[in-house]
């Protein structure tokens, strides 16, 4: 091969062009079916080309351009391809057949990178263009190379004029004897016009040639002018081509040929235009194929989610057979769907629990019948005994004897009894009645058992909280209390408590011994103390017994509640108690460790209902602390909580967990019902108060919501969720109520969010979801920008797009338009690069649209990009929220409210509702009416 001074390398090559007959027509009729036909064509062509050592230079739409180092290999490849397609087409409809035309030429080409140019390429392409479908045409150069090496027959078409080729080319059509229908020349080959040079030129022709030459000389000036005009159009065509404006480039080329008949650069540009068009069509085809795949995948995911939702509904209704049927459809779509497996496992556990309940009911009925029989037998025996006594009395003689000593003894005994009762009543009356109690973590003799002591304090707190007349500090907060003789009064003032319960738990295997003491903070001393023996597996019953004795000691008659064993399996109980203890710890990691322990407990004993309720709560905690993203956690929690309340209607935590799961699943009425049930069981439930506050917030009843949030603050001040819930209510009031109160309400919200972070809420998550919005309202845009810039240093490009949007929006809302446009431009550049590389990135498309809308650029382009994002997002509600924000940015309230209504109908998402993009309209009554949900 020789080097070319213009760049590239020259070589002699056999170039083959192929093209599928009527493929564009098929695409117009049925695009999806046509793509299947094309895939069959591509697979077969690649296989045959590889077999004959060809190199595919280009695959443009339905056309192939192949480079062979040997003319023999090129012809053999073409012949085999036609033979295989002939066989493939047998029995198929006309639409499904693949008929190709093949053109081959041997000539000089230039290799530039991965592409090939030159006359050899152009002639091969033009030969293919005049070839009939199912046929092969070759140039004389190819024929001369193979005629003595391959047993082929040809039909000489002769010297043929080819489009944009200066000299006629001698062309031959190969006759395929292996296919009778192709063993004779095609009609088109016989009718192609040929031009053979005459051996002699007549005198008249010579004279005519002279006259033409003379005429040509006379118009040299005119031709020069034409050439210059043509070059102007050529430059325009080239500019259009480089800008990918193919149609305009073609129009400019047509103008060239209106001026001149031959223009070499224009001819080359036509070839490049055709190649670029093919590339664009190929890119469009691939894009359509990709979009079709994405659409089908989205449909599959939606079907899976629908089946999972149906399965969960059946589980809620305890229709377990129907739930398993729905899950089977999920497995046909995705055999290893993890959520389906978890639901199936829970269904099986629920079915086991149902069978166990039936067994217990049968046993209870048998026991009742035995007791009834025993009662009847006792009554009969008593009747017989009474009759015998009556008969004996009738026969007994009445005797009078002195009874002075007997009466004296009875009198003394009565005095002693009265004195004892009076002493007991005086003792009860002497204790101060508690108004608020905190149960501290119970100590243990072994440090490894400390979580079990913490767990018992949680159980005892919940028992005491069943009393409507007492305020009980939640374990999350009471576990932060450090009692000392010097701080009793401070604790009383700080937490609003009058008494503290403390104690120790000693364990020996499953044997447990409790020492419990009640401390009066007013007096700073222990006013009651007791010891209770028991069994580790009956720690719930032990908590109920302790509560009854404790309350009786202070004058409150609380009967001992019957609580069954957690489980017969000690390992299951130990894992459950360790997981329960972790539920009071702040942060994401304790929630995850709690889930591990509670799953382990259910592995040891799948029927342990207490473990299910706690696991449901831990799953919801992980969901909240993880930014409310993993919806599968809510689905699993709903199943577990439903089974827990079905088994034990007196489990307050199970009712709250089920209510929270219903709220996240947009079932607000059911959520309200479950939370109210939890209050009937445990009036002093901080979890219930927070949950009801969030429900009322969804209904836009902020004053009522604040009342319940304040109660939660009283019961559980050290839980990060408590100030978070209060902060959300104040931020909602700032955004959606009196605009004059926006700043003071947001100042309160900002402080509460800081309190939540101090108590363990994830700082970065809270900052980017809610704190930004509060800061904007209180003129602290510097905090917003500083937080974004800090995050920018470690963010990926996709996150940087969002950060640039938030920085630009912050500047814009403060009237700093120059700075805002700089951030918007950076975001647009990043977004453009990302979506070019990944056309399926729906989040970046959405923020691309928001960037364009805020920067005042084409709203039409922004709308188109947002529509594309919405069509791809796996969460339809998110697509509607983004679209509503875009319209709100452009002050199109009507469209914004339409999209917002669609969004909240699917998912009530406070993070989106409180977004700063809605600032201009969030205090409008129509906005509030649109987002408010009904909870009863």
C-alpha cells in the first residue's frame, strides 16, 4: 500500500455494495416488523462476509459496504449470500422476504481512519444501484480477475453510463446456475442502455466536433462565471452539510446543477450527503429501537408493580391463595424478583400463622368444653353435698354452750385486720401520684446482655403508656436521661416528668430476675421497690406484671394484662429483643442492624408476631432515613404489619406501622383508621401522634397537625423525627398559607430542622430536601450556595446538573440574574453532554428542561425535553411533579395545577410540593385545594 500526500493510504481493493429491495416501503407499512426483517438480513450478511474474510466498512440502514483483499473472495461471498437469501425467502410472505442487489468493483481506494474513499468505492456503489434485486453485477476489472478462477457464467451488459461517473464502465451480470430462476439474464440487464465507441468518426462528426469546440471557446467567459456562481452554491451546500441540514444541502447542490452540468466537488458532496443521510437514518433507527426497548421494559415493570400491588391487597384481605396467584404472574415476567420473594415468604408465614390460630382456637374450644363439663360436675357435687348437710342438720340437736372465749378471739382478729388494711391504704395515699414517668434502660450483670435490658425498658414503657391518665416519656428520649441525686429537679423541668423507673435484669439461661424501683424526683428518693422472677421468653408478660404492681403502688388500679410468650425458641426471643433495642437508636445503621436481628428472630420462629411488628417499623424507619426512595421497604412493612394486627389487635406499634405504610401508599382513609386504633390501645404513643400529624398535614390542616406534633414533642423530645415533623408543618404553613408569615414560619422550620440534625437525622439528606427551602424564605441564600458548592466537589456530572440548577435558581430568586445565567449555562452544557451519551437519563432530561425554562430559552424545547423525561421515568408521579414545576417557573398556573393534580393523585410527595419552583403560586388557595388529601 502507498501513502497518499493528502492523507490516508492507497490500495487496490475489491469493494462490494449491497442494498435491500423496498426496505423503506416496508418501514412505512410496519416499522417493528421491518426491523425484524432487517435483523435477519444483518445477521446473515455478517456471517457470510466473515466466512469469506471480508471487512464491513459501513452498515448504513439496509446497506452494507464491504472491503475484500481478493476479487475471488468478493464474488464467492456475493454468490453465497444470494443463494442463502433465496433459500431463506422460500415460503415467506413478500413483506418478510429479503431481496438484495449486489455490486462489486476492483479499483484504487484511499483508506482514511476506518473509512474508504475513491473511484473504486463510487463505481461499486453505482454498479449496485443499476443491479436488479436478487442479482449480482460486477465490473470488467472484477470479471478479468475471476473468469479463469471461478466456474461462473456472466451476461455482458456492455459499456454503461453510471451516475456521477465520468467514463462509461463495462458491467457484467453473474448468472447463478444453482438457481434456475437466476440462470438467465435479468430484464433490467438486457435493457440497460450501452454506449460503444465507434472505430471511426465520420467527416460530419469531425466537423460537428470542430463547431462545438469553436462554440465552447466563445463561451469560456460565460462558463467561468457559471463556475464561480456554482462554487458559491457549493460553499452554501458544504456549510449546510457540516451543520447536518441535509435537505438544505441537497437544495444547494441542485442549484449547482442548474448552472453547470459537471461539478466534481458537488459529486463528492452528493456521495457524502447520501452517506450522512444513511448514518442519520441508522441513528434514528437505533434510537427508535432503544426507545422501543425502554418502552417495553417500562411496560414490564409496570405490570410487575401492578401484580405486586394486587398481591399486597390480597394479603391485606387475608386472601393468601389469590396473593400467590398474583405473584406467579410476577415470576413469569421476572423470575428472581426480590420483592415478590419477600411477599411470598410473608404469605407463607401468614398462612402458617392462620393455621396456628385455628389450632389454638380448636384447643381453646376443647378447653372451654372441659371447663364447662367440670363446672357442671362441681355444681352437681355441691348440690349433693348441700342435700347431705341439710339432712344432717335436721337430725342435729340444738345445744347451748358458753361461747365467751370464741367471741373475744373473733373481736381481736377483726381489729388486727382493720389495722392492716388501714396501714396499707395509708401507705398508698402517702405516695405522690405520678404525672409523668420515664423508664430508664435496665442494667444487666453482663455487658453483652445490655440490649436486653434496654428492650425490657421499651416493653415496660409501652405497658405504662396504655394508661390514658399518665404521660410516659418515649424510650428514644428516656434512654438519654442520666439520673443522679444532683439533677432530679433539672430532669423534672426538662422532660416534664415526676417519677423515674429504673432497675436491673439478671439472666441465667432463660431464667430472668427483675429488680424494679420507682424514684420520686420531687423527693429525690426511691418510694417503691420490688423483685420479680420470670422467664426471658415471657419478658412481655413480666413487663405487664411489673406495670400492674407499680401502678397499684401509687394508687392506680391496673389489672395485670395477659401477654403470651414471645416464642418457645430462646434464640428467636434474644434476636427479637436485640433488634427491638436498636429501634430507639438514631441513624441509618442502627435501623439496618435492627432489621438484621429481627429477620434472624423470624428465621428462628416464623410465627413470632411481636417480631413482625418491630420489623415492619424498622423497615419504615430505614425507608424514611434513606430519603423515602426504596418503595419495596414500604411494601414489605405493609405485609408484616397487616399480619401482626391480624394476630394481635392490641399491638399499638403494629397499627401505627400499618397506618404509615398506608399513608405512603396513598391510602389515607385506611391510614387514619389504623392510627386511631393505635390510640385506643396506647393513648400515649409518640409514634401515633407523629403519624397523625403527617396525615393532617396531607389534608392541609396545619393547626391540628401542630397539636399532635406538640404532643409528640412532649412524649418524645429526643427523637429526630419529632422536630422534623414539626419543621415540615411550619414550612408548609410558610409556603401555603399567609404570605406575610412566610419568613417567621420558615425561621421556626429552619431551627427545627437543625434540631433534627443534632438528634441524628441525616444532614445532607435533610439539607437538600427541606432546609434549602427554609433558607430561601429567610434570605439565607448564602447557605444554599455554600452547601451546593461543597457538594459540587465530590458530585458526579448528573448531580452537578441539579446543583447548578439550584445555585442558578437561588441567584435568580434574589435578583442576581447575571450570576444565575452563568450557573444555568454550566448546567445546560453538562446536561447536553450527558443526554447525548445516555438518551435514557430521564432525570437529566427533566433538569435540562427546567434549566432552559428558568434561563428564558426556548419553552418549546424545554417542553419537548420534559415530555421525553416523563415518558421514560419509572415513577409517573415524579414526571408530573417535574412538569408542574416547569410550568410554574414560566408562570403558567393553569397547566402547573393540572400536572400537580395528576402528581398528587399518584403520590403525595412533600419534598416536591414544598419545592421552591412553586414559590410564585404555593400560597394560592387553588394550589392548596389541589394538593390537599382526604383522610376520613
